[in-house]
C-alpha cells in the first residue's frame, strides 16, 4: 500500500534489480499512468482506491496498441483488473491474465514503494 510521502518512489522488479519508475505521489487512485522502461517497453501503472500499486505491460495484446494505462479499473470475483479502452478485454492486475480469454496474458511486474534512494 502506498502512503504518500516526500521520498516514496514506485519501483518495479526488472530481473534481479529494482527500477525506480516515478515518485509514488504522482499516481492517482483509479487512474493509470504509462512509464517507459529501460528496455524500451512500457508499463501501465495503477493505484487502486485502497492504495495498492500494480504494474503490467501497457501493450494491449489484442490490438498491439500501448493503451492499457488508459483503461478503467474494476474488480470481479475478488480480482482487480483493468479493462482495455479499445476492445474492453479485462486483465488481472496481479497476474496479467486476461479474464475474458485466459490463454492471453500480459506481463505483470512486482511492485514496491522505495524510500527514494
């Protein structure tokens, strides 16, 4: 859970290392944000209304467009998801599994809040 503080940063696990993406205070509950990763991919970052942070690949596998960060957050059967703004497929924010076609997934990243170092 994010507690907004001056030095709190949102970090994603990339391989064996943690990558600092942004100041945690830049995220707004219920709204997504896109971030460029060192390998050129994009991550879609989300903060739910309870303050929990999530990150998945931003690329919608059904259309190829980098738009998942613009999707709508929701929950179904206890699973928090984002619905793609284009074709409305829902992606579980913890696992990256498409709730409408479980054979399709996007990468889900481990997220933590760091101390700003």
